């Protein structure tokens, strides 16, 4: 590792990683712990700027489910330097696009895309709201109302409601059991003080990664970032209270009803290790073999025979642990037991290596195609890199 001094602070080069398409990512770390990933891609005169905080719904304190997602909304309000609406206005009038954010179990991500001559503006906007966010009572109550409306829409959706109930059954102690949006009663109870504590605890430079990818000059990127972020002090984010699950020794099952459901649905989950475990690629392959493409095993046995109208099997991984998941929306004249039996038979065949080589190659081709698509645009490439950072 090499240490360099540039403008207002020091940074060190961590590593260079080759990517597809003759691209590579250069990783750096500032003196305050802020990590920076830079990818030069001159295919288009734009760049993506993404801020990844290693904080999500799983980091919420007890009885504060939904706080991370609600706080994400607040980040688009005002700072001590900029009034309400100025952030959006500056992005729009300078040709910015893809301005958005999302919260998941393990991360909160803010992103936008700019023409390649707007680097300084992008850095200034994001550095400002990392440290200067204004949190006041009126705006906080407004956003609480918006999130409560969003929560109700989710409860009105039979599939989303079913998955909320499924995760509460799958996890007994880990915060992965709660939806990212949170619980209605906890959202109602949030205070400005809760938000300020969350901001102080988790929105620190040493808990974040900046990804800048596109038609950029790496030296200019580093110097600009050091100038704007270098003097923001590091803090020590609170650690998660729970990172594991008790060993599950028996099946857990529940039947849930929803007034708007028009078809029966079946969801099944199994506990699996986290995203960096050696078995993750094999589990991802199993999901694809079962349901990806017209010739996949369960597609042929369930969809082509009109037993189900929707179907998927896939891994849902996290920083701590994850689940292998199966979902089917079942035709009216088909029983749960019949779908269970087809699924069980199919997975047993895979377990006994009864896998058609041609189908295996199809799945490999699909996975490679998905990987190649991540480098088509700077924003999708940044997404892939950010996930790697969060789960590492």
C-alpha cells in the first residue's frame, strides 16, 4: 500500500482489480476511513456517483424498525448550506439524472449520473449532506406520513404481505425478520432525536464507500474528494446487537390470509450462509437450474403444465446470513401438496447429480450474460461493485 498526500488530507491506494471489458477498479482509502472506488469508462461522456453506507435495516436499534428507510427520505431535504428543494434543482439544471436512493437490509445507497464536466458539483452535493443535514420536526413528520402511506400500500399487496410474514417466520432473533420499510407502530413512534442519533452513529466517512465510474480523470476525482471529504471526522458506528440465528431444529409453517389475494401462493425458505461463503455460487446455480429460462426444471413441470402462474427460486443473501427461497402462485385447481411434491422431487434429482449438461450450460450462459450487462452502463457497474463492498 502506498500513502500519498493530496490537498487537505492523506489517502492510500488499496488495490487495483481487473474487471470485464478491459476495465479495472482502483480502490483508495482516505485518512478518515472513507473508501473510494474509481473506474474509468470512456464509452459515454457521463459518470455515476454513488454513496454506499454500510448501514441498513439490520442496524436499527430495538423497536426502531424502519428508521433507516425513513432516514433515507430525510437525506433529500435540506442542509445547513442548502435550502429545501435546492439539491434536486441543482441536479436537474446541471443535466443530472438517475437521482434516487434505496435502503436494504445491509446498506443505504444514494446515486445520480452527471455529464462528465460536473464532477465538482456531484462531490460537493454528497459531501454536504453527509455532514450538514438539517433535521427538524415539521419535515420529519411529513416524511413519516409518506412512509406510513408506503407501508400501507405494501400491506395491501398480497405478495408483499406474504413475504413480510415469511421472514418473520424464517428469522427469530435477527433484524432480517423485519421489512425494510419497517413496522407501522414503530414508524409512528419515531422522533427527530432518533433520526439525529442514527445520522451521528452511521453516516460517517469510515462507514461509507464512494463509487465514481465513467468518463473521469482519476487524479482529479481523488483530489476533489479529498478536498471535500478529507476533514470530515471519522466516528465509530454502533455494532449490530444480533448477527446470527439460533439453529433451527424443526420446520416452521403458517397459513396467512389476505382479502385481496385472488390465487393461493406458496413461499418456502431455507437458511444459508452469507454472500461470501464458498457455497453461494452453487446455491445460485440451483435457483437458476430450477426456474431460470423456458427449459428450467420447475418451469417445465409447473409453468408449462399450467400448475402455477408465477414462479421463482433464488438465493437472498445478506452480510450475516441469508435464505434460499422458493415462490409459486398456484392455479385454482392445484393443491399445495402437489406443488410441494414436484419441488421435492426436482431438488432431490439435483442433489443426486441428475443434471442435464446442456441445461447446466444454459444456466452458465445466463449468469455470464447477467454479469456482462453490469458493465454496460456506469450505474449498473457501480451497483455490482457496491454490493461486493457491502458483503465482503
